[in-house]
């Protein structure tokens, strides 16, 4: 489940590229490359209970995840 969900067109293909497990809170984030962008999927309830970045409104601001997010976005942009 992701924080923001969009309906995808029937022709849209999705591919899971990477999985990141936070070494601090054990949250599992899965990235999917969709039409040149990246969608993050994660358990919102677990994130809200365990992650220190839950107050920020997004796991993208987690200091443990942020370097990995940048790499995911860079790879998706090269496609």
C-alpha cells in the first residue's frame, strides 16, 4: 500500500525494481518503475508505528532511506 495511490491505465506496465529494508525501523519499501517514474509501496501502519520520519508525512525524508531513494530515482530517470 502506498501513501498516494493513482489508478493506472490498462496499458501501463509495472516492474518491481528494488526492495529496501530500513536498518533502523525494519520498514520494507518496494519501488516500482512505472512509465519513467517511481512508485513506493510500503505498509503505512508499520511505518507510522516504527519510523522516526512518520511525523514528517513521508518515509522519503527518513535519513536512512533518503540516499537509497535518490539512487532509485536516478535509475528510473535513465530509462
